[in-house]
C-alpha cells in the first residue's frame, strides 16, 4: 500500500495534465468504442444489404 502523498501526487499529475488525460481517454475509451461502433455499423449494413438482396431476388 503506497503512502497517500505519492498517490495524491500521481492523481494530481494525471488530473491536471490535460494532455495525459485526453490521451488516456482516447486510448482506453474511444479506441474500443470506435472499433465497437465500426463493427456494429458493418454488421448493420451487411444485414440490410442481405435483406435488400433477398427482397429483389
């Protein structure tokens, strides 16, 4: 268990450094989210495409 001073220091560094914060958010939040949305979109379009083909044949 680290002492509270170093923990506070680390938290302060991360919270008050917007570059690190945005980088972390981008890495851990937006990348998986973006991938997930892309997969969903691909699935959706593939599904729609299939159904339109089925409709026309």
